[in-house]
């Protein structure tokens, strides 16, 4: 409630930009998801359903990132940053894609590596490799070197 009241006061009383204010309010309200998830999930079945849902979202974001990289900057398929990759004020032909689900793709990439190493449930191996492939492509398309270094350090172990 304090976040919503502060956001409304910033917009209506202090006349701040609505979009910029809501960006900060949205970030603070994400912390509320912790309480929702921890209080509503009470069984292993619910945890598995949450994880499978996150995997489908991650696969979808990875595929959308791949499609965006193929299409290029001319058409934007999803919100976020789509720009030409570059360094030291020099642009390259590659497209850098930074969608809102970028952190989820990174977390699912590391998780997929752990799932592939943990071979208890052999029947789900196809989904593990699909998750690994799509999230790996998504990580590569971010051109975020810190993600690359962390992913390679996990792969080396």
C-alpha cells in the first residue's frame, strides 16, 4: 500500500512522469511476489507446475529472441531493447536483444545445465535439452559478457 500511495502522490501531487514513476513502483511490487509464491505454494505438485510454467515462459522468450535476431531491428516483436551490437562506438551486423525475460532465460539456462547433469528422470530429457538450447541461444543473443562468463564457468565444472 505504501508503494502505491507513494506512486500516486508522485504522479498527482508532484507531477512526475507516469511511466517513469510506474517503472519504479512495478520494481518494488515485484518483491510482493515472494510472499504470494511462498504462501500459496503448499505441495510438490504446485512447485512442479510453477517450474514447468517458468520453463515454458523461458522457452518462449528464447524462441522470440531468436526470431527477433533473425528479423533484425526493423520490426520489434517484443518489448525491451533491440539494437545493433557494438563496442567502442562501432556497430556490427549482429542484433542485440534484451527482452524483459532476460534474467529468467539466464536462470533457466543454469537450471537446465543442472537438470541435464542430474539424470534421475530420463523421460524428460528432451525438454531439458530444448530448455538448454533455447535459453543458451537467448543468452548468446544478449551479448552480455557477464552472462557469458558465468555460463561458461558453470559449463566448465
